[in-house]
């Protein structure tokens, strides 16, 4: 049985324990950043940042909303990135059958920059990043080394509030649906993101605001594009 | 914290005010959210909408410096609606005490004020005593001079209209908060208050906490699971360092510092040991002589004898009425009266208010020894931007300190849990622990005095001082031991044996303990700070007490004042979440506040054992600026008047006075905005440790100033623009963070803008920005001299060019 | 030290039942590690405590050959149940930051630089400075003729970063020197 994450953004306090713990466990270096009028730093995922807490804020009437989204690879059940990669270099992207982890191997180094770009574009969540120096494609590896030693992924272990959860897929799905029901009373727009298609199931309270990426820096004005349409588009493209 | 971290989950209402718990104590939110899951309402009252607000049921923006109006209005609401816990208030607090004729309150001033000295004659506020010397009481709470009636009268002035007009909080929000929190006055309900520097760092800091405690006493929330006054302490071991009292005014275990007007230990004890004539009051501080003599024995060992007053005469004495605290210490340094000294893991050139002055003050030193892990704005003050090192004659020693994982020792967390940490790796390079440094430095000073003699060598040479630093050995000494063979309560003890608890400490020199509060942590059973047991009784498990994990002061009590959680017969007010209960002639649950039976039974005692009269102090005649909290504006305020009285600022406010200590006038048009300062999750305090940790600097790289879109428009500032923030004292560059999380306040009919800045960035981290505290003022609370970091006046403008920030 | 695995995830069927990726012939270089060389495998576990806010989160350091190879929240600590925030999560790299001070430094009056010195040099010199200052400024009596036994021109600031044991000794030393100008972060 495959594993899954359940990421309950309604419990996230954006302490960024997950973001730092991930870098610490993987030995990833810091990059130089700037304050740009937001707490979100690094500004985006990069070859040295597999996990990033995104911040989005807005105001509806007098009510302020500040949403936190611990972003990472969603570990798709049928990963479009693998589909794209397979046509260029077999086994550059693999799926660990036991856990469902989508893993990028050293063979990604054989991909050209243009091929990497295509793989990136295939990703519905804009996750893969190419390390221009090594030529490798990078992203969250689900802490596969820890999983194989019966240890939870570092981000899950580190989370103080229960925003990050990990376990058997059916267990996580049950938890996700249960939490969705509970959260809906205070956040009627709450929903699970692509739960049927991914191993990393997000619960978001305000999809229009939470899932925009990259983060809009402007305040008070948000484009109201329906995010789910965007999210499912790549799937349709692959299917078609 | 009167309670502890896990206990937050037991609350029915969590009021977070003066704290941004999710950002500064993220782990606390594990328990806040557990409370919320169980149905609790979480309210966050704070000037800005933060990560804490995002996870709360309700965020109420409040103008910085107006906590007393908001809470005063809550007291009024509670008394008017009769929501208070009558049995608790009448029996467990001093609400029934009759106040003497000397007390009065008029025009914002209490009786006994001396305007020239800016001080009160506190004797005016004493209670009316009966012939035995016990305060007179009216348990019906109807006597016009009883505390309850005076309280009611005092806060009747805090109407929702007035409170709203000065705080900037809508009347609707006020009433909602009052109703939700007031409901915890119902028997079996509990509300917790989580606060931090947002309450303390004001010129009315102590009275902010006092008023919170009054609310908690009225609602019967003190002593209960899910209740209490919970100070979320800041620094890594600030609880322990406070208990060990690295403070000019207290000795370890909160014993008062000796003063020059008390020449002998007998005079000291007589002046500082409270007396009660009420047999039902435990008056725990009556044990002070035992703790003081045991401390002197621990310090001076064999040299301290009953003949020589246990060496009391060798100790330094402070002069009464002189304030030696940080603000005044630095002021004297600036004025050239201090020549050298030690700074241990502290960055005052960055974190003390008016840091331009602090930096100048350091230049006046002849020598300075700093123990640090990294270079800081303090260690390198002599090469800061804009100064010529050649002109600075201070000799500076920088002692490399090791990190936590490189040494053994204990710390005390905010919930008073004493916990041991173990050395895992060798110190990096030649870095050493600060304990090692203290031992080595004092050893060498002692050797010099032994060889050369000098000024009053006894003071130095009589100290019982270790040859090497051994954390375990010191921990044993903190607990305390017998200094000779002795029989106590029919049991024989050998010299050198560890005492079991502070109940065994004595005032005859037969025991030695470096800190009575910690006696019991390392008794005959060993070092309890190392305990990792998770076992609990089902009663303890229900409230998450974990009595076998580590050890909590005092005597492993996990919830202070827990005798107030039961009725006078020992029956828990909240049967679902009992803390203690009197069952079959004994207490079960937590360690009770003293073993005496419940109050109504023979031999029973009052619950608040640390108070002389055994009662929770609604009326507090011990505070220098009044027995009841009253609203006064911050020293720098955007308003020229407030609706409660003509007394604009705290009449007892303390301030350092020098050419560099300039204040803006009330409503000063040059500095129209309120600045409040704070930390940020990924950096810590002055920021030296975290700025030098690349992964944390990556997440929060540069100084910013948060402001509302309205203010940004007013000043033509865009999000991410570099700006200049100026006060009457200094100028700081920062990046504008324009955010809907900050809203202008409507105050006395006008719009008041507030900006907020973290204080963690300094010039030793290139391009990150420099000390925000160059803007803040050296004005203090008169009780404890804590500076007012949370409110001062500034102007903000777009920067033409910047030199402190990489942009 | 005996530390239970309470709170650690149990994954059903993990281990032998499935073929590992390495066995499938994949080199997981970008993935950095597989179970076979899990970096904390066989490490000694030592409990420390996060040195930031006063939650006091217990931390397990994994030590191999005298080096901390990883650090993580202690699942047995009832307050955090193994969690950490960003600061606690950086425990390991904080210990190995190349920006740490590793040698005693001395800055001579009027100098524009630090000079590395041996411990003996700085400790002896500090002791001499303390003695000279104290001998010169020591007050036996105040203006009223009362015994005060203090030196006002030596100060101490800070201690909340210190362990309890270090605080206790620091306080004792300051009493022994006659220092009254002592204060720390508890007041700010």
C-alpha cells in the first residue's frame, strides 16, 4: 500500500520548521535572499530548497486572511514529469512502488536544459528545479532514506501543529476527509487538492488565494482565477 | 508561567494578548490548537495581525500601549454582569479586605503622591487592621471601603465607549471579547492568558500584568487547569537565570538584595521577612531566614559561621533608592562612571533601547570582556560604521563560547521544568562554556588577591570556589546539602548528604543551598532534571501533568496556586479537569501548595501561600505606581489627552536623562506614527546566533517595517521599497512591508497609524540592516525598570538611497 | 540513554518485503541517500535542548565518530512530542557554522583589528584588569558612613543564555567581586 501525506494548511503556523528541517536533513545550502516585502523566502523553490512555505494574504471586508502553504512535490500517482522524462531518458524519473515516492535519479543529469524545461512544464504544480551547475533535476524525495528505516519524513516529524501528516494512503485520505468536514464550518470554500491524483493531499481553506504561485506581492488586489482549472490542465493535456 | 505548556490544552478560552505565541513560541501552538480542537475559543489581541492571529478565532487589533483600558473595561463588564466567581473572590482573594482611610483616587492619581519625587507614599494604601493586626474583612463584599467595591468604582469609569475611543478597538469587538472571556468565570470553566513582552515592555508594564491577574482572580482562573497567568518567557534560560537572579536587586531564589541600611543578617531578615497574625495564612516567606542563611553557607562554606553572621558583612550592599538596572547602568557608563565589565551572551549595543547611546557608552570603558559564540554589534562596537577605531581606547576581550550541544548543564523552561542537557560533541576550536570561563577568571582574580592582597580581599577569598567547572557538582550545590551531622525531625543526616527539599533547609548554618527554590531537584534520589518518565495517574493524565518528566520548581509542583482550584472543602471546582483533590484525608493529583488540609477543615490554610495574608491580591499596595492599575499613555504618545484622567503618562515613570535621551512631545507632528518592535520566528532576540546560521538568515534576511496600505499611500511607499524610519533619537533604514495585516486605528476620532519592526538585524551581518533600537527610548516602568520598547513615535519616508541594506 | 521510539512512524511491510531502489539498479545520487546509508544509522543518541525560546524543546543529537550527523526533536519530550520550529530545526548547522568564534580574541586600545590570543593571555589579563579597577574604586563605606563593600565601576550584563549552573557561579563571582551593577535580559 502506498504512502501519502496529508497537509492540513488550516493548522499551519508557518513556523517554517519543515522548510529548515528539510534543508538540514538533506544538507542543502542557503542561498542569498532579500526582503522583498514578504516573509516568503527563498522567493521560490530552487535546486537547494525542496520545501517552501508560501505566504498569501488578502482582505475580505474587514476580515484579514493570511494563508500558509508548505509547498513541495505532490508525488502524483501518475506523474506527468515521469511521462515527459521517459521519452527523453528512461529512468531519470522513477516511482518507488512501495511508497509511491516520485524520485529523480542521477540520470536526470543526462537531460538537456530544454528537456528539463519540458519536464518542469509538465508538472501541474511547478515543482522540479534544475541545478544548472550539476545539470540534475531536483525536488522533494519524500525522505526515502528515512522511510526505508521506518522514520517519518523530516518535515512531518518536525511539524509542531499537526499540519503535516504521513501514513498509509487510505488512512491519510480518511483523515483528510474528516478534517475537511470539520474545517468547512468555518471555511466553506475549503477543499482537498486533487486528492485522487496525488500522494500529497493538501487541505486548503481558500483555494483562490492559497494556491497562487508565485506569490503575488501586491496586497489588496488578487486575481480571482479559478485555480483548480489551472491545476488540472496538465493532466488533461497528458490524457489527450 | 503559573501553569505550563501542555496545560494550555485544558483551557475553554485562550486569550493571547501581549504575545505573538505562534511566531515566538511555535511549540505552544501545538497546545493552543489542541484546546481549539476540543472546542476552545482562541482570541488574539495585538496591534498587528500575525501568524498567531491567522490561527485564532478572532483577532482584535489594539493600539500599542492601551492594554489597561481594554482589560479595565473587561473588569467593569465582569462586575456589571456578575460573571465573577463569587465564592472564589470572597474566600480566596483580598476582595473582602477593608482598605484604610488613607487610600483615595482622584484625577488619575492615588493618594500620597509627591510630584517632586515622582513617588507615592505607599503606606497610604494599607488595609484597615483589627486588634490582632489582621486585615478587616467583609465577606459579603458590600462594605463601601472593601476592595471589591473600590475595584468596582475604579473600573466603572472604563466604559466601552471610552475604551473604544482610546484603544481603537470597535465597541462591538470589545463586547464580544468581554462576553467570551467573561464566560470563563462560570464554575468548571477556565480561561488562560498567554502574554509576553507585549505586556511587559511598557511604562505601565507591571500594571498590565497586575490587571490581567485581577481578571483571572475575579474569574477564578488562578490555580485551575487551563487557567493561570502564563508569561511566555523569552530567552533560552531566562526562567532559570531569573531564578538565579542575575539581577542587581535580588539574590538567588528571589531573596532581596542586601542594602546599606541593614548592617547585620538579623536586621536584613527582620526587615525582609513578612509577618502575619492570621493563623490560617501560611505566609511562606516567613521561611526566608532559612533560605538566606543556607545561601550564605553555600557561597562561603566553612568561612561562614554563626559568629561572623555567616559572612553577610562581606557581601556588597546596594544603596536604598538607587536603581542599578541595565538602563541606569548604561546611563552611568555613558557618563563615564563605569570602567570595565563583563557581557555574557548578550548584545546590548543592539537590543537595549536608544542603542546609539549604548554604543557611545561602550566607548567610555577602559576594558570589556564579552563571552559570545559569534561576533556581535557589542563585541565589535569599536569598528562599527561611522566610527574611527583609533579614537576608541577600550581594551576588548572576546571569549569564544561553546554551543549547547557541547556542554552538560540544566535549563528551566517557561513552565518551570528543570531539564538536563548532555554534552554530545567537543566544543568547536578553543571555545569553552561560560561556566568554565567564570571559574577560570575568578580563580585567577583570587590568586592575585592571595598573592598581592588589595581592596577588601575577604570578599573574594572567603568564597567557596571550585577548582574546575563541573555542572553536576554545581547542580548538587544548588540543591543543597547538610554541612554537619544532624538530626532533623527524628532522622539522622550526615555531613555532605543532599537535602530532600527546602523543607529541610535551616537557619542555623547546618544546611547550604545555592537556591532554595531548586532544593529537591537533586536530593538523595539523584538529579531529577534528568528524569524522562512518562507515567502518570489517570487523574494527572487527564490534564497532561507529566510529574515524572524532569522536575519543576517548587517541589515538582506543576500548577502554582493549585489550592485555589478546589473549594474550601477540597473538592475541585472543575470535576472534569481536577488539578488536586482532597480524598480520604489526603491530597491527590498535583503536589499541592503545602500539605495542609483544605481551608474549611481543621488546620486548613488559605490558598495563596506566597502572599502574606494568603489571599490573591486584587488590591496590590506593594506596587509603587498604585494599588489598582490605571491607564496612562506611553511616554511617547500620539495623543495629547485620554478619557480617563488629566494625568497623561505614568506619574512615577522612570527615565534615564542625558543629552542623548530626547523624547517627542505628545502628538508631536514631526513623529506622527506609533512604532512597536518585536521579534520574528526565524531570528532570535538580538539575532546574533540566528543571523549567523545561514538557513535562518535565508528565511528572514533583512530588516523590514510593516505598515498599512493606507500609510504606504500617504507616504508614496510601495511594497519592498527601502524606507527611512526616524525618531527623536535615531534613524534606521528598512524595507517596507506593506500589508493588510496592519490597520490604522481610530483614536479619539482621528486616524493613528502604527508601524512595526523586528529588532534582530545588526550591521555585523552585511546588508541586513542595523539596530531598530536606535529608535526606541530609555523610559521605564517604575516598579521593575523594564524599558518601553513597544511604543514610541516615529516618522517614515521613502529612502532616496540606503547604505545599511543591500537592495 | 534509553529513548523509546514513541511517535515514530511505523510503516507496514517496510524493509525486506520490497526490493529497494538500489537493488533495482538505480543510483540515487540526487536522492542523496538510501536506507543502507541512512546517516543516523548506528549513531549514538544524546539529548540536548534547543537554546532559543523557553519552550525548552528537547533535541536528540545523533553522534558518529565525535561528530553530530543530525539533530531532531525528541519524540519523548511531552511538550513538543518531537516537533521543532525553524530555529530548533537548524540545531545541527548552528553548531557547525563557520562563523563561530574559535579562538580568544583581543582588541588593543585604539587598534582597528582583533588579534588571536591564547586563553591564558586573556584570562590573566582580565583578572589583572578586574583587580586594578576594583582596588582603585572599591567603596568600603557610602556617603552616610554605612558599610557597603562594593565596586560601582565594574558591571555585568547578560546571563539568560547560560545554564542554571553557570548562572549560579556567575552570581557568586559577582558577589565576591562586590559588583552591584549587574543585570540581564530578564529585565528587557
